[in-house]
C-alpha cells in the first residue's frame, strides 16, 4: 500500500526507470554528499515506509544521499497483492534493485558517489544478492530486521562491508541473522538492539538503528558525521 508523499523539503520525487518499468522514487541529496544509500524495503511496504523514512532522514543529517523507491510497479504490486508471487522472489527483487542502481549511476549528480544498500526484511536479502553480483560499485550494506538467510549460498560472495541490525526480542529472526553472519566472508558485524522487536517500535530502538546505520555508511561511503564537521 502506498501512502502520500514526502514532506521533507530536501527530498524530491523522481521516476526511476528499471527493468522496463517506471517506479516511483524519493531522492534526498544533501549538499556535499559523498555517498548514496539506496533503500530496499520488505514485502508489503513501499518508499513511504515511516521507519525507512525516519532512518533516511538521519542518514541525510549525516551527509549521505538517500534513494527510497518502490520495488514493484503499481501493476506488479496489484498482482502480487493477490498471488504473493513477487514479494519473496529474492532473485527478481535483487535484479530490480541492481537495475535501480544502474539508473542511479546514470544520473550525473549521483554518478560520482559511493553507493550503499539499506535493506529491511526480504529487502535485505535482495540487497545482499545485488551487492554480491555487483562488487565493483557497491561499497556497504546495512540490514534492519532483515532476512539475510534468504540470500542463500551467495552470502559467501558478498564483499561489501555488511552490518546486521536485529532486535534482541526478535527471536526467530535474530537466530537467522546470527547464522547468516557466520556465512558472510567479508568485513561484517552484527548489532543487537536490546529489548527491540521486529519493527523496532520500542522507545529509542529505531533511533539506535539510524545511529548505527549512519556510522557504518559514513565509515565506508566517505560521509562526514555532523559532530566531525564542527
């Protein structure tokens, strides 16, 4: 389900052409940004996910550009609402994410930037698969409450530094993330947010996710944290 438009004055709506379809996107590019974080949401969500938008806002405050987009076109979304055939099709979602990344690389204002992925739920698996297939232009991955296990054997091919963020009370998903961490071969870390459940709705939980994600992307995409600018 898609809701409204962004009210952030620093964010503009764009049309992303990827995989032969047009997708709605929300692009935020702070002055002097040296990195771009592309968001891959989970099933049943969209670029208007309030949790991802909150994280994106924090990343922009850290000097990073953000691109939130709809993984599915409106026609695909309507079809998937009845069949569920696309939301767990990780290879399809990874190809779509890679196609969006190619679109971004073709935009003059974005082409000079280092790119990272922020994936949630099934979107995290798609982000890891896309990162493994395109190590030449993908430099960091962060997963929020993700299902990295769904990336399968290709996890061992991920070269981009990868951070897994999981709620301490998200028991089943926490175990899957710990197993996936062991299969990742490159630079990696896992941070467990105490007392947080799957959607990080507890007070301060999402803020901690945003802080850790900003630190990770700033380190590997080259942005400067606000306190470092003073």
